[in-house]
C-alpha cells in the first residue's frame, strides 16, 4: 500500500465513523467477506481487515487504505456475511466520508472516482480523453503504454469528419422488433464498436432505439452522482456496470447479449462463433451465474465449447476503472494463464473487462485473444435450400 501520513479525524467525522462501527459490531472476523471478494488477491488485507480496524477504532488507518478504493461494489461481501453485516454499504459510506473530508490513499482507483464524480456533477457523461488527461495530471499514467496509445488513437478519430452512422440494416420486417437501448459512456465513444453493437443486434432482427443524451449511468462516480437517465420502461444494456448504476436509480435493465441469445433460441436463429472453444469471463459486477449461463447458451447454439474451471476464475475483478493504471490483477493473470493452457480465446460481455484483460495479456506477454461478445458471436445466415 502507498505510504500516507496519518490524518487526524475531526470530532464530527469520528461520530459518523462510530455510527458505522456500531452497525458492523456483529462481525466476528470469520473472513468470509474477504474470501468472497473478486478483488481479494489484489487487496492488502481485504474487507475483513477494514472492519477490524473500524472495530478497533483505528479510523485513520481505514481512511488511508487503498483497499477502500479497490472495492468494485459487487456486494458479494454483504451477500455472504454470516452475521448479516452490510459490509458493502459500510465501505461505500467510508468512501463518501473520505471524499467529504479530503482524506484517503493516493491510488488510481480513488483518483478515477474523484474525476468521474467532478465530471458528472456538471456533464451528462464521462469523456474518455478528458478523463485520461485528468488522470495524467494527477500522476497516474497507463501501465500498458501500447493499450493507452491505441485507445488515444481511437478516441482521436471521433474528431475526424466522416460518416458516423451506427444503425445497420435489419432483418425482414415480420421478424424485426425495436427495443429501448442504453449505450452508456464507453460504447458511443468508439465508433467501430458502436456500429458493431447495432449490427450484431440487427442480425437477430432487433433494432436498438437509443435515447439521445441518455448520459452516464453514474457508476464511475461510485454512487455520488446518480444517473440522470430515468426512463419509464426497461432498457437493454451492454455493460454490467451500467446495470449497477441504473439499478441504483430504479431503472430495470436486461443484458442485451442474453436477450439476443434467448431470441435466437426462440426463433431458431443459428449462431456462429469465431472459434470452436473459448474461456468465458463475466467480471465482478455481473450476476455471475446468469452471465455464465447466458454465455453457455450462446455457445450451445453456436456449437462452441465454453471451457470452464472453478466458477470464481470467470468472475474476478479486471481492475475496473483503475485497471489501465496499474499492473494486471491476479484474477486476470489466472484467467489468462488458464486460457493459454486451454488454447482458447477469452470472451466477455463487458467492454471494460475486454480492454483490461487485453491490457493484462500484453503486460504478461501471453498471446491470448480477448473478445467482446459481438466480436465472437453473431447470427449466422441460414443456408439456402437446395433444389436437388
């Protein structure tokens, strides 16, 4: 953990910390929360240790811990707690107190959350170029320089005049449906990927209807700035972080890739895969069982094999917003080593996971391809009937 001077907590802050401590008083330090944490191997001590520091009154040590900011907010720690302590909520409130009182570790995760919060208070979405510049101004540079250069070049193309259309032609009208679609921040800033998402849905007879100016889901700000996008209907999403952020303001979401797979099964639309086998990765914010099941369903329809090891291998933390600014996470390293041994690419339904795991593959010098769902799966054109 980065060295930091020990701050002095003002009385009002200590009172708030004492209140959180009382809510955690049932903890008997079994360690189940830390063992369930998808980021566990990349933490100094984990959520159990943070709660222990609270119970011991070591409030200053809690507030300067990097572990507080490496939390991915997946909620697993609260789900598995044997004493029903809401550990995730306690950590979220500790981060908020850290913000309000300007106390905290100097780590990329904290810097990213502060930049996102400041941006979303005044703008509808995160701009990747401004975000990268702000991180650099605070001394946080990408650990993967090749990946950073590629991302910079891709983002720069947004300012080059030309055709920016994203809609693709769709299937016959009698099998075409239009669904509400929420694209989030990252996808619209990548013209090629944005087009690919629409084209992929079109292959299944689905037209994606985006709401202009929908803005960010709010998740990069770690709950400090809620999403301004509050539709009256359920929306389809392509990012687990968006599911979390929109869920915080009561928006009902459905992962697009799972919906397309279900439509393919129902309408007997054949699927094609880019390789005969793959290693699935669903990250830490997705519903692990549902996301793995959806990838398995797509694999079955495409005649591909989903190569699985123990389930947690496929749902660790890729590093999230801090992933590009520090070395490969242990979860990514284990996943890539397994994929390399299996001779199979990695496929994920999350674009942030794709980018972070690709970056990890470059850092670890492992020649493992990493695909976003529509880069690997597509609706196959049925063969024409023969007259013979």
